[in-house]
C-alpha cells in the first residue's frame, strides 16, 4: 500500500481546477498551465494535446536547460480515455511495456502506474527521460497523468512525485 505522510503542509500550493474536475497540491515554484474548454475533446489553447488538461513544470534553478520535472494530466470520459491523443504529450508518445502496471493506493484513489519512456521521430529533447504514466477513475471521469524527467531527477524527487499523486483528488465533472 502506498500512502505517504502529510504532503506539503507548509509552502505548497493547492491547485484547484474545476473545469478539469480535479485538485492536487504542488510544492512551491511549479508553473501551472491549465488548458481547458467546455468540451474536453476539443483543442483548448495549448499544443500539448488537442484536448483539455494541465501542464505543470518545475525548473531546477541554476541547472542546465532541460533540467525539469514535468507533469501533465488529461481528464476524459470512458469513451475517450484511450484515444491516441492521450497516449502522448506534444509529439512524444509513451512507449507501452509488456509489464503489468503497479497499483498505487492512496487515501483518495487507486492508481495504475507504468514506467517507460517517450518516443518521437529523430533525436528528441526527452530522449532518455524516465516517464511515469498514472491512470485512475472517479465518478465517471478518467485521468491520465504523465510525470517525466531525467533519471537522476526522477530518482531524487520520487517522493515529491508520490506526494503529488497521494494528494490528487478527482470530483464529478460539472
């Protein structure tokens, strides 16, 4: 069972995104960019996905370019959960492995977690990054989350990412 201790009791930022039917808490200094419309399936002002979602990024101060942890969350209904557009971020497609996903149980949800990488044509900027694909469902809303960074950063910030997941709360779509 996966239930971390209290998350970010001091200095965190609570993110509430009613249009995406979710809330969660991030550490300080993360950039949050919601892209949502009235229909989750239509492009919503961002090229991350031709759908609705959120892109959250932490840039490590004083490190080289591409020293980031990225987080993307896509909500959908069951009918659209497995569409191609949610199997990738920008042009970076999640490479599915034949290994069964791990189950993560938190106070709020049960998640499935797959670990792999992104694939895209040519030599791309996320090549070699570790990618976590996390999925869950609540009240008829399905969520696909991606977290990714360079392997050393994913290892160093594993508990931070697990705390974000533990604090994730979904609610019915309004």
